[in-house]
C-alpha cells in the first residue's frame, strides 16, 4: 500500500495526478537520491530519451545493467537525448552507473544483459559513431558502456551463433557481433542466457533471500518447477518464413525477488497473436502467468500496442508500473488504459513513464494525466528484508539525482 509524503499529498493524489505531481515536487525540492546501502536492492530505470537501460544493484553490491539503448531517431518521433547531446546515450548510461556504483566500492558491472538484438536496447551505429580502442567495432549503447566500465560477464539470448530463429541483420547487429568477438579474443566473459535458471545471474556473495529468475528467453518459458523451461514456439519447419518468431518475442524476461518483494521485466516481449492466428506468440502472457503477481513491473515493449494484454495485466497486477518510454508511440492508449484499469485488478497503483513526448500527452491526456511522472529516472529501492520499497523519480536534465517524487509501499 502506498504511503505518500503527507496527508495533503495523499488527498491531492486522489483528486488529480498532475496536482499531486507538482505538490510532491515541491515537497522534495533540493533533496537528492540517497546512496545505495548494503542489503538494499536498487533498480534504476535510466531515462536518456533514446532507449531502454536499467541498472540493478543487488543486496551485496553485485551489479547488472539490463540493456543500453541508443537510437538515432529524429526528434519528431523520439524524445530529446537527456541530459543533453554533449555525450552519446551509452556514455550517459555509463556515467549514471559509475555514479551509483560508488556506494558499492566497485567501479565495474558484474553483468551486462542484452535482452534482444535491437538498437533501442543495445545501440544503433552510423559513420559518426567513433571506433573503439578495444576492437573493430563502433561505440554506441552497450559498446559505449563497456568502453567506460569493465564488464565481468556479457549475457544475451543468442551467443555464440545468433542463428535462432534467424540471425538478426543490420549494421547495429553486425557491430554488436564484432564487439562480442572482440571480448572473446580478449578472454572476457560472454554467455548465452539459460531460460528457467535462478543461478546464472547470481550475487557474488551474501546470504539475502534474493534471486534473479530467467522467466523467458528465445520463446522458452520457465515451467515454475526447478530450472525447467518449455518452448512456446512450434517447430520452425512448420512455419512460413514470414511467421518465424521475431526479435521481440525472443526477448529475455526476468523476475527479481528479495523476500516478499518481486519485480518483472521482459524487454520487448509481446502478447499479440495476430488476433488468435498465432497463439504461440503470446510469450509475455505465459511469462507473466508464471512470474506474477509482482510488486513492480515494466510495461514491456515500451507500452506499445502489442505488449500488455488484459491477461498479462491480471497476472502481474503490480502496485507500480514503469513504462520505459522514448518514442512518440510510447505508450499506446489501450495499454495505459489496462495498466490503470480497476476491472483487471482492484486497488491502488502508480504508473511512471521515463520519457513521455508532449504529442503523446496531448493525444492521450485523459490517461497520461494520471501518470505519477512523465519524465525522469525511476528508481525502485527495496528494504533489506523485502517487506517494503520506495519509488523515487529523479531529474534527468543533469547528473544531480535531484528528487521529483517519492512514494513508499509495503510489499
């Protein structure tokens, strides 16, 4: 249950979300995000306006970055780069991670997880992208991060062949493969994700009741028993080439747990089945069913039209939704309607967007006016026992981590 800053803000929150947003901003003016402390779980949804990136700091200080998107889309369809264009998005992500890893005493990422091979999750490239000093690839997104921060283990859905169901093409994909090959040649860790595993993405030490479960990857979904997973996909030989699973439906999904607290995120997983013609494509639905309910969840595929079905929302039923938005189409009106729906599941909930474009807000104002935040980093901090958590929104216009919103919850 939410425990807002004071009674006045609680009343305002019930009456009108925009007023609550302004009131909370005033209440936390000139306050900054407190640093991580041992035992806590931090989940930072980083708002660069250019794609997805989530930093996870585990209870013992082990760190994982999930994706590092960097798109080259024009400003008519994409949010402006934040804090500004003086650095590339991947550089801003690395700087953010460096800043928030200081409290752990370690300036490196233990894991860098790439949910799937798309530029808004790993980085687009063009001739303007500089060459790496480490290998024959250009710097953008994931490669920018790895240039500035040591990465212990790179994990993705396709290593080493990247040929299931088909090898992703495009300049951004080839650049990523060159980066992977360079890591292998330098003796650095690269691994394929294991669907169903709760041991692959583990803490380095500590005894907290903490786990990261790979709920889905490559169409394989955890069965709920041990570390077993079952494929949702039919044999490729039975499908027309046009119906092969795409990158989005092959995305990696995770459930992160600490005590009673649970969090779900699934890259660009979708639930859309082409109106029932291809039911096996609802990998998100199967993953949500085995993972839910949770306390906090991301609106996967950025809240696009094919992401959250009613069944997904019913299964996850979080107290807080985070939309990793950056594009004009993020979020879709029906997706937001479902996140806010009291019919799909009852009770209070908060919805946060990392970068909502003004045009989307103009069209969807009836719903977007109910967002707790429309712009900024969304940080979920879980208490060491997992019994409670706090959602912070911090400004993304600079590197000061100035608070815009604080909301406290029981798990």
